[in-house]
C-alpha cells in the first residue's frame, strides 16, 4: 500500500523531533549540539500533535516505530523539564514571612541588550523593585552614563562597561569588600566577585557571570569551563555564596547540573517554574538564560520575572534571607568523582579553546 504524502511529512517531522531530543545526550561541546539543550519545552509541546498526525496518516511499520520513538522522546523531555514545574517539590525552601529584613538581600539581574537605549525603562524597574544589588550585563559607555544617577543610592559597585556585549556593572547599597573583576577564561569576557555584608553583619560572596554562549559555529567550551571554575571557587571557600547572571545556558542542561553539583548550589526554580527570560520578544521561543543559584545558607523570600525593559531578556528579581535553620532544611546537590573529572575536562577544553 503506498505511503501518503501526509504520512511522509509526519514521519520526517517525527524523525526531526526524535533527533532533536537525542542530540543533547551526545557529550560534544559543538555549538550546534549544545543549542538543542535549550528548546526542551518547545520540543515537548511539538511531539503530541506530530504523534497524532503520524497515527492518523498511516499505520505502516515505519509510522508505528516512529510513534513509539516519539513517546520515548516525550518521556526524555519531561524528565528534564518536570523539575521546573509545580509538580516537583522545591529544592530551595521558602523564607518565613517574619524573616528579619536585616538578614535579607534583594538582587536584580538584567541583561540590558547593549543596543537597547530605553534607559528609562530599566530605571523605572529599579525604582519599583528597589533591590539591594543590581547586576547589569551587556552595558557599554551609553549605559554607564544613563545609569550614573544610581550611584547616589548604590555607592558601592563595579564599572566594567565594554562595547563587545560583555560589559557588566554592579551596583550595591550594601558594603562590598575584596571586589575583583576577573577574566577567568577569555580576556574580553569579565566576571565579578565581591564580598557583600548584610545589615545584620552576615557576609556572603557574590559572583556575577556572563560567559559567551554556544551557537552553531561557536563551541560551548569556554562557557562550560568558566562555570566550572566559579563552582570550584564556591565549593573551595565553603561559605555563603550567590552566583547570578546570564549564564547563556538553561537550567536543565548537563552543564548547569554539573555546575550546581560542583558548587553545591540550589536552584530556586525547581518546583516553582522555569521563569524563562529569553527571548522577551518571542513568546513561543523562550527559555531560562538568566539565573540565580545560592548555597544552602539562604532561604528564598521572593522570585519574580519583571516586565520587559526593551531588552531581549526579562529582568529577574530575587530576595534571599540568611537563616540558621537553612542548612538543616535544604540539601544541595553534591559532586562525585565522575563530576569532578568531567569538570577538569571542561576547564582544560575551555583553556585550549581560548588559546587557539
């Protein structure tokens, strides 16, 4: 019996979705491969209608086999994305409503989009949310000038404006110490590390990062290596820590899970939602690129995606509170020997890539 054109179309779509699901399992840092880490929600949403089309258009052996493959692919996708829904128990516990404000810190993370000149929209978001720390990424000289008025309210911070889309600015109303701008892997991609003292006198280390993204033609090696180096530093110091920024990676990728395991860091989105921040202009193509991870010394008081400020990223606002019970209430991920070996390989490949 001849196969219909509709059946052929359904089979091609099914093959494409199965391939897109399996490709990220290949431990390659090739940009094309790593790009398929990102659209897991979109691929999962596309599988059911293609499965219906496949079943409706034919019952030949190839269609049946591909239908089984689609079901397996859907299961694999759900395995990655269900933790970022309310169907999973949160790994980061909520702070009590009566938490002492002196023990808390609110942080605004925003990739401004260097070419975006809607400065007033970010200033309005700062005014409305009144964060203690602001990490602004992709900031150039124009953004530095536009945000200069913030220094009256945020006297502490870092100015590393650049015109290559990797500039960063840190604004803090809380005292900072041991402030360092580093170039961990690439000499034109900065990150920041600073000690922050809360009003209560408690101190934590803040890391702001924005590694270069993978895409077809660009390896993920430098991104992966930089995240491992930050995670190692967090683990080595062992104290309260927050890592925030545009990681150019999604919450469910192997690289992010490795970063969390090595650093022993919690993700507040687990059990609460994905909080997709990119692309702000494409509602059907969004995933979480802007992140805040923290050590078990904190409880979560607030997590919110703010309205669009004219960038291709939505800002993220988070509030965390130090609590003596936090370590007993939460269990961060931990690295095993295989994770540490994989981390060492990632750093070596990143350095080789950066020096090539």
